């Protein structure tokens, strides 16, 4: 037993030593590796095969220059990345993030999370992540297009429908995926499913836009069922106002809950009468404006500067859907004080490790991102299937499939909790269940 603890400790120390500045990646590696010790104990051969050393080392990382010309005619230079973390169970799969904060540490943490998430989905997809420090905010459509074309002019040689299939993430939605796809096709002449989240007129899947948010609620429903809680009329706090948040709000409302908040990186909205989602969509999807516009149209709503205040609002269910480390220990304490019963993650790693521990200690049901937000990538994989068979499925078919996948993920996670004596700790269960499949595939494929 001590042996595997020592093994994990050594691998983690090496991770820190190799890249001392990659704090986000260290956190994820620590969270994952310390919770899979029971799986390692059941498979002592993994230590001899240096399986963990390989698991934390990306198969390949591509870093490249992205020059583009802005509307004033001035040349701008950004940095592009693609982290191809693991192809053990399928082609690399995972989103692209365009945000000024993007760096290698963040992309490596996201890529490692993606490997486990994609494994949990049960579909044949490996894990990767990419993006750029480009900030789409305030840029014209033409600027975004020129940036995307330049980005793809390098990226195209590293991806392919059976090699690596990027999609959206923060700052990359339908508009960006469209421009990226157009340039890929123009360079390669291939009309193939090389990106997911495409528009419906060129190979996109119905329900992909809704998938992460809807999937989050399907997963949350499983937790609520086991806890004997009815979602109807429950107060829900959501952070973010992007793709994930919008469709989490939509499904929560369809299920009869009352969502009272949403936010962006400037501040948050509290609407005691319940969020008007059409208004949010108009502000964020159509006008690409700031969320504070909301209060101009709704008398029942308040706007507050700063995004952490969203967790001071009294709620039964909290759904962080904005970004990593947005829910800290202080916010966790506030939520618990106000009686929160369930926290389920829509964003990737929104809760800090000490916040998660606080929830678990205080008997708050906690749904970890790599399980609860797997709906987006799962429908991406269904988009790949539809592209391969050159057919399109109906919204209902995809949505039913998504629900089945989220229910299956919940079963896999809770079974792993039972099997390894970690009942109630869905984070440990998700890590163990996700890792088990990837590790087996790595073991069977030899020392690569
Ligand atoms: P969007 O770009 O559509 O929306 C992001 C939202 O989060 C915006 O409201 C944005 O506000 C806010 N936000 C971004 N950065 C910060 C920050 N530093 N502090 C506070 N708020 C911030 O992205 P998505 O909705 O696609 O992604 C949200 C999260 O969900 C991310 O963690 C992503 O990795 C994860 N995710 C996304 C999936 C997908 O399919 N899209 C699938 C699974 C997970 P502002 O407009 O001010 O920047
Ligand atoms: O974090 C994620 O799972 C995503 N951004 C979606 C990735 C995808 O390939 O659909």
C-alpha cells in the first residue's frame, strides 16, 4: 500500500520539478493521482511499466506563431497551442480556448481532465486541448476570421478526422468553428469531420450547442434522485453566461427549477423572479454585449460588480459554469452557510481543491466536472459518428443518447466508489473509473 503512495508521490514530485511554473497542471495531477491509488494497488504491473510517468506526459505538444492583421492594418502576433495528451482510446479530442489567460499549464490541466472525461463518456475518443492567448472580445467578425484562418494555417497539419478533432471551449463557439473549418477545407480539400460544434448546414450535430448544459442537468438529476431531492422549485445559482451556462439554465428551467443568477467576468446578475433566458441569449449570443445590460430590461434584477459574489446568493443547487478556480474555499463556506445541498460543475475545475474538501466534509453532494460536464464532448463524438456515416440524427435521437450517456457515467462513477470503498466521493470515483479504461488501453498497447 505504502508502495503505491510512494510511487504517486515520486511522479508528482517529478511533474513539479520538470515544469515548476505549471501550477494548474500540478493541481490536476495531484487531484487525479492521489485518488487512483486503489486502482494502482490492484495493478502493481503499472508501476513497472512506468504507466503514471507516461500518463502525465503529453504524447505531443505543438506551439506556433499566429500572425494576423487587425482592422487598422496593423500586424498582431499571438501564440497557438495544441496539447495532444493521450491517444490510448481514440483520436485526440478536446476543445480550443481563445482567452488572454491561455498558457501551457492551463492547457495541460484541461487536456489531462479531457483524457479522463472522454474515457468516462464510454466513446472511442482520446484527450487533447488547445487554443491561443488571442482575445476575441471587442474584435470584429473579420478580425476573428483572419485570426482563425491564420491559426488553422498551422494547425491543419497536426489534426484530422482520425487523428485529432478539436472543438469549442471558452471564446470558441459556432462562429470560430465555422471559420476554422472553412480554412481547413480550403487547405486540405477534405470535407471531413475534423472539427465538432460545426454549423448545422455543414455537418454539425443537432443538440451539440445545448449538450454540455443539458448534460450537466441530466447528471445533476442522478445525484438528486439518489439524495431524494425533487428539483422542482429549487433555487439554482449559475455562474457564467456563455455556452455552458446558457443551456444549463435552459434545462434547469425546463425541469421546474428557479435559476436566480448568471454572470460574466465583470459581474453577476441576481434576478429574484428567475433569469429571463431569452434576454440573456439576446445579450450574449446575438449582441455579444456585457451581462450588466440585463438590468436595463428587467426591474426585478440587480447587477453587482465582481463575479465571486454570485456564490453569496442563497441557493439549493450551485452550478459553476464559467472558468477554473472561480469557486474558492471562502465561497464554499458561504454556500454551505446558506444551505446549499448540491454543487455540480459545468466548467472545468471551477472549484478549488480546498473548496471541494469543504463540500465533502459538510455533506454537500458534489458532481466533479470531468463527469458532470462530459455531455459536450460526448455529443461531439456523436457528431463524429454522424459525419463518418454521412447522416444526420434528429434532435430527439441525440438528446436521448446524451441522457443515456450521462446516466451511464453516473453509474460508472458510483460503481467505482463502491468497488474501491469511496462511497459518496464522486470525484475519486470519476478519477478511478476514467483512469481504469485508459490504463488498461495503455497497458495492452505496450510501452509507447
Ligand atoms: P464561453 O466562452 O461560451 O463562456 C464563458 C463564460 O465564462 C462567459 O460568461 C465568460 O465571461 C465567463 N468567464 C470566462 N473567463 C472568466 C474568468 N476568468 N472569470 C470569470 N468569468 C469568466 O465558454 P463555455 O461556456 O464554452 O465554457 C465555460 C466553461 O465550461 C469552461 O471552463 C470550459 O472549459 C467548460 N466546458 C465547455 C464545454 C463546451 O462544450 N463549450 C464543454 C465542457 C466544459 P466573459 O464574457 O466576461 O469572458
Ligand atoms: O471541456 C470540454 O469537454 C470541451 N470544451 C468540449 C470538447 C469537445 O471536443 O467537444
